[in-house]
C-alpha cells in the first residue's frame, strides 16, 4: 500500500543545534512532496514543496529539504533551531497515480533552551 | 494567517445534538477540503469540493454531512456523533483540486475546530 512514514514521533533538540526530520514514502513514480508545520492551536502551514527540478528545496523560516529518489526520502533540515520552531511537522505526498494527498503521522519537535 | 477561518474554534456536543462547523476562505480558491485530525494518527481526508461540486468522499459515515454553497464557504453538519468522532477538524482550500482531481496544489489550512463528543 502507498504510505508516508515519519520514523520519529518525537524529537528534542537544543536551541541553536541542527535539525533533521525524516520522511520516507512508498510510491513508484516521483511524487509531489510537501512539508507542513503545525504550531499549537494553529492549522497547518506549508514550509516547502518539491515537484521537480533541483532536489534541494528551500522553504520558509530557514528550512530546506532534499529529495533523494534512491532512498525514497524527503528529509527536512534546519542548520540552527530556534525556540519558536517547536511544533508538529508533517510530511505529505501526492501520488502521481491517484492524485491524493497523503500525510505522515507527524513528528513533534521540542526545543530545549 | 486569516486566509482560511473556521468557527467555532471549540465545540462540545452530546451524541444526540446537531451542530455545524463553518469554514470560510478569503483566497479566491476553488477547491475546499475537510480533514479529521485525531491524536497520534495521520490527517484523514474526509471530503473534497472542487468548484462547489463534491469530488471526493473518503467513506465518511453519514453522520457527517458536508455542504458547499459557494466556492468560499464550506460547512460540516454533524448529528448523532460518537465519542470516537472527537478530534480536530481542519478545513483547507487550494486554487483548484488539481488536474483530474489531483491534490498537488498547495493547500492552505484553517486553525481547526476542536470537537469533543460526550
């Protein structure tokens, strides 16, 4: 079955440290890939997306993600985390076969002072 | 972010009540979506409307009844809900539902309605 996996349910990093959130998908063709962030009490906000072209994508708030076809991954990175980055992060994929947007379970990021 | 608004933000209802959730988008989009977000589960797409027509119903129980009177407004009518329906209900919109109903367009989300069914 087609799926999106975020292996880490919860991650804690110190403020100023680097961050990498993992996302793997199981689709045959190259999908459309998204990262969303949800702050407490808020809806989801798009951080970045990949459709084609350069596999390293820059997003808002200093985030970037890299599409690696060989690993079926689209990991989200940030070189230096700020306390305001504490939130829940969702990877999402649109299957080119079904056209449906499928979300991962989310990763909760906690930032230590 | 006020592009997509949802009311009420919180709702407590009994299993015999009838209530409605409202979503309004101010972005000029043509597609609107209802999602259910339960704890520790991925977002579940419930309904999709594209140009006011329902294009997707993901096997949602009939106790949830959507209504889309125009491209800017989307309602979710609730009746005889169960406690397991307690969740955060998110509305989203996008420019269109994508080619052939695909959802690759960026979706903009509202803040959600936190629903508790007693």
